[in-house]
């Protein structure tokens, strides 16, 4: 469910203060945050934020295309290791291509 337009986007107040402090100082440093639900605002562009995914911090460099999305969208919490059904062998096919019957190898 989307947030009400009347309320505006949610941005964690502590995170916003840290971002504004970094933007004012001009330093390039990484911020660690657990605020995955915070919406990315235009003030965040050009800053690297390490977003916690439940296990470790994933560094996310904020670009203009990310404005309006949530921080948690760019730090996946689950690791996809593939489907287990890929090692089936087609038993209807023969042992492979072979030479015609009359030729020697």
C-alpha cells in the first residue's frame, strides 16, 4: 500500500541529518544505516550509503534514477542460488553424435 501524498515520503530523521551534514562538508564517506524503509530524496544523490540486509552492509551509490525508491530495494535480503531441477538428463537421446556406420575412426 502506498503512503498518503498528504503525509509525504518517509525519511528517517537521523539518516537525513547525517546526509545533510555530509553534503555540507563535501566529504566522500560511507554512511551505515538500518533504515531500509526510508525513501531516497534528491538530497541523497552522489552519496554512498551502506544499507544493512540483515547479515551485512551492502554499499549503495545513490544516483538520480533511484530518487523516490526505498533504500531496501537496492540491498537484497535473500541469496538466489538457482533452482534444484536443472540437473535432469534427457534419457530419450542416444549417447551422442557418432560416425556413420561405414567409416573408421
